[in-house]
């Protein structure tokens, strides 16, 4: 579901993820996985996801809350962490 953010050309981190498994998912059956943005309030995004079998029956559904991050700032923080550990 996090990949949905890329359609808006933003990078996000997952803050919360809730998955409800409704039916068993067989390893030998084809499934359809879909995710989309439900809402956006500033830097906060809500995404929904669904997994369905070939007959269209919903097998699992999820709601995720994501926060937009600045990739340059995130990369800078990662580099600082590496320098501190050295």
C-alpha cells in the first residue's frame, strides 16, 4: 500500500497498518491485490488495500496511515547515523 504514494510523487513512511484476514488464501490460487488512496490531510495519507481471489471474493483488507517525508532530509539523517556509529 505504501507504493500508492508514488502516484502522488511523494515518499512516505508507514505509521499504522491494520490488516483483516477474512478467508484463507491458498498458495496455489491466483489473487488480485489492489490499493488506493482514500484521503489526504496535509502530510497524512490514508490508503486502503484489498486482496481478492479469482471469483472476486475478498480474502483480506487493510487500512494504512502514512506520513509524507522529505527524502533529502531522510537521507541526511541516515548519513548522520552512519557517521555517529563510525
